[in-house]
C-alpha cells in the first residue's frame, strides 16, 4: 500500500515542470526586416518645350561655366537643368517595353539615317587612325589623338549633311559631338562624354533636325550604334575610365544603357532583374535589350568571373523585385551621379543651344584653359571658396587620385598573351 510520502514525490516533478514553462520566453518566428525605403523621390520627367525659333540663337563655341560649387548650384536650379532631364527622360519613356528589333529601317526618318551614316564615317576614321605601338601597356594609346584630330577635320561636312546652317551653328553643335568620343589630352572616356553625345542629339532637337517622333529610333538605333562604336574606340585606343570607382561603380564607361535598358524591360513577361546572372538570357536577348547587352559586354572584358566580384553594384541591383524599381533607381542615379557631381559637370559646356545662367563663372575670368587645352595629365582648375583647386580627373574617386588602366585593354592583352602561348597578365586590382 503506497504511503503519503510517495504521493508527495510523484506530485513534485509536475509542479517543477509547470514553473519551468512559465519562465521560458515565448518564441516568435524570425522575420526579415523590410528593406529601407529610399528617401529620395523618383525624378519626374519635365515637359519638353518645343524648340525656339532659330533666329533667337546667337551661336558660339561652347565653353565651361561650372567652375565652382556656386556655379554648379546655379545650374541645378536653372531651366537648362530641366531641359536636360526632359530630353533624357523623354528618350527613356519612348522605349518602354520596346526591344531594339521593333524599330525597322522603314521607321527611320531621313535625319536619323543621316546620323547613322555619320557614325559609320566615324568608324571609318578609326580604321584610318591606327593605334601606336605601346607594348602591353593598358593605359591610353596616343593614336587616339590622331583619331580626334582627323575627325575634327572631317566633321564639318558631316554636319552640313544634316542640313545645319549657318557655319557658327556647326561650330557650336559639333563641339559636343567631338567631345562625345573621349578627351584628347587625357585619353579617357566616361559618363560625362556619353552625356555629351546626348547633348549633341539635343542640339539637333533644338535645331529642328530631329523631332519627338524620332525619339524611339534615336535610342534603339542611334544610341545603340554609338555604343558599338565606343566599344570599338575603347578596344582600339585603350581609353582609360574617367573618374572610375572600379568595382564600386556601376560601369567603367557607360551609364545610359542601364537607364534606357531598364525602361525597355519595364513590364517584360519573363525577364527579371535576376536574369542578368543567366548566360543564356544575356546571349539570347542581349542584342534586343540595352541593359542585358551592357552586362554581357562588362562580363566579356572583366578577368574575374561573376558580377558579384567585378560589378557588385550591378549584382546588388539584380535583387530588385521589378524593373520599375531598377528604372526608378537609374533615374535617381542619373541625377545624383551625373548631373549633381561637380567633377563630371565641371567639364560640361554651355553655348546658345545649351544656355548657362548669366551669373555663372567664365573661363577667361579665372584664366582657366578651355577643355581642349587642358595640360598633359588632365589637371582641371576649379574655384573653391575663392581659391584655385586642382582636380586630377582620370582617377579613383572624385578627385586627386591615380590613373586607372583600361579593363578593356586588360582583357585584350590577356587574349593576346594566352593566344600566343605567353604568360597571362597580372590582374588589375578592383577592375
């Protein structure tokens, strides 16, 4: 017969377990925190006004007017700033959900056909301006200066072919055209030069050569032709990236393929931002979509496998849930990393087609040489708090760094070495 002591022992564990349950914290499922919202609003597309009457222009050779932070602030609050946004974002919206192949030859106006013919003639100038022998150096080839000089002699006839009159109008508009292939002194190329190509096209809009009905072909036929031409120029003359951030930037040379390209893919039924990691997608659709084509090109010239390693910013962007998020981010980046960057915009040129604010500085006031007369090495004098400050533009970061060799050159030299059975080149750090 069990005793009362046995009953007490049997009850004690139950009480202890009950107390333990009360003391244990309640477990809640771990939830991933929502991504931080971008506080910057998405830049909208301003209305693009019709071109002014040609009689209102006083044509002149464009010059730099952004020589200080104050000048830059004046530009950012000026009508010209809104004009640039209206034009570039207007081009972006013209190609929403549109592959390159959607534009047929029959869709091209005579003006667009003339522009394409001019770009073909530029490529012919490249063929007639061979690079100098430079061993396996991956810095800019001086043969590029021969190319720029020859293009500078022949461009007048090209612009007359477009129907631009008078001669002073050719002088003004062609300045942006020649600047769009890179800097002759520094032998470099970057998003600022790419922007000059857009400004040249905007000049043609101001001169009534192209109209809004041409915008889609301008992006999908003219700009794509310009891209292939620049790849030819980069591979021929080993242009150094202007102000490259290496892997910490979006791309060594171009920006607009990602803006226009994300608009092309805005509502695509199956290509997603993550699709840039799929080689088959890049190969199959790279010719139809600028974003994919540029990623494919970047992969081809980097000597490290994988976007995660050579282009982490592109890798990060690929995690976006939709192309609308990517396109909104590219709009923000165009404003923040191009138009609002003083080291980029201090090379921007103003004339009558792209007017400056009257209060902005002038080159002659500070004894600053023109863009074409920059000294060897590309030092650019700007005014900061009333004092002259020197910027080295072909550098890491925004200012005062070291020259950056061309990743395109590295890839080509590597192929030469490996094809000839030689030893491979040392990789460029952070290329």
